[in-house]
């Protein structure tokens, strides 16, 4: 999925770099270590029409799986 072809997401969690879709700086630890942050992000994405299947953290990398 190319992030450039998706509708704009609210920037609640972080400023997303459009070149690679990664979270920037201090937001990484906050998002990967905080269940409430991930739950809030899920709600924001679903409000914008995405169906979120899972949000997982693997070695400080957050993976958001959407349909």
C-alpha cells in the first residue's frame, strides 16, 4: 500500500514522513510503548473509513494492518 495514495490521516500520533511512512523521533517510543495511543490511533483511522485489522509492535516497529 502506497501511503501517497491514501486519504490524509489526522496527525494525532505523529508527523508521518510520506517517503517511508515511519513515525518520527519522540513519537516512536510513545506509540510503541502505549496501548492507549494505539487504541486512539485505531479509532481515528476507523473514523476516516479504514478498517483496522491489527496494530502490533515488533522490536519497536509498529505495524498497522488495514483492509
